[in-house]
C-alpha cells in the first residue's frame, strides 16, 4: 500500500512542486488548499492522477482526512509581501489556527508533521550568515510582523506538540525560493523584476539595492524538504542557497537575461526590510547530505523559459 501524505497549501508555488515530488516517489498525495494564494493551474496536470486528491479547504477550520496518514507537510500560508500585507489576519490565522489544526490531525493519525517555516523568523538579522541557533531580530508590531510572528508562533507550537504530545515533527526554514509557477509581480524581487523586465517597465528597487538575498531554485528546496521529512532531527534546519547577491546586481542580471530595455529606479525602503539574508546550511550538509546544486544562472534561465510560455 502506498504511503499517504497531506500537503496543505499544495496548490501554491512550492506546495505544487512537492505534490509532484511525492507522487514521483509513489506516495498517495492529498493536496489541501483554499486557493487564496494558491492556483488550481499549478495542479491541473495532477488532477487525473489516480494517487492524487485535491480538497478545497481552509486549514484554519477543522481538518478532516479519512483513513490513515503517514506524513503531513504544512505549507499553507501567504508567503509573498503583497499577500501577507494585504491579508494580515489570514496570515496570522493560518500560522496559528492552521498549524494547531494540522498538529491535531498529526496527533490523531500518529503521522509525522513537517512545518514550512521561513528565513523571515530571523527578521532583519544582526548575525551573518544566519544559523539555526540565531534567535532573530524581529519587530512584532511592524507591518512584516504578521508573517514573521506567524511563523515564529508556528515553530513554537510545533515544538510544544512534540514535547508534550510526542508528535513526530520537523521544521524547515526556507530561504528565498524561485522557479516555475511563481506568480509574476507578487512582491518578491525575482518575479517582480522579471515581470517588469519582460514588459519593458522600470525595475523598482527599494532602498539603494545594497541589501542582499540568497536565491535557491525550487527543485533544490524540494529535495531538501524531502530529505528532512525522512530524517530524525526535530529542530529547525535551514534550506537555501548560500550564494548571496545584492538586489542591485540581481536586477542587472535579470535585465541582461531578458535583453530588456528597462531602467532601474529607486524607491524608499519599506519598514523592517532585511538588509542581509544568507543561510548557514551546515546542518543540512551534515544531517541531510544536502546542498543546492542548481546555480542562479541556470535556474533563472529555466524560470524564464516557463514564464515565456505563460505571458
């Protein structure tokens, strides 16, 4: 009998790639999404599959799944700045109530639960690169706090269920991810820059562009998540590509890749925007034998190939 996995947020960018991955490994995949930020187009190709089921449901409400479950991947949450700034209450609810409901299901089914956390738990870091031992520098009442604190609470309740209810849990802290199925202009640097460049519009940089990010291709993230889901380590693990780049240099890379005539313009830096972001992936290397394999040039070309097919 196939193992069964529930993937919340499974119609989202990263969730849909995880659906692909676990189906390829022989799992029966249950994809749950309320389609608030996820898109049915991301999983249309999976709907006819005999081992795939889609459930349209909001995980902030009680979650029911019949029969046994082996694994829950809790990836339901707005993840882009545009989404969580426009939907602050929903973001807080899915991080708190949604995680609580997913943990209750894991406890009832005796299933392993893996939480998708984020590098945003580190806030605007004062330590570089960021290791899992760093507690972060987060403004809980700032506009970004709804996402940062939702994930920090989610990590806390996951560990509480692990310690007090003996639920088998894992936590992955995901750094900036990109690849096919990203929504253009969702507020994150890569899809926004690429959309602007392809339309010949000005590319908007907030601040002076000296702030850094570390972009990891989606296939590498998915492999890291899978390996962690099979590992016995219960504390957070960073998954990301340590190849750091300034936002200004990154915008120039996008212009060159797309042969765009776009100009770069600068606007005021938003409140609490992180000035640096680079994962320390020592734990992933030692525990999971994992590291990012797809360099940014290759990954950007594959992402552009996908976008050119849909625009």
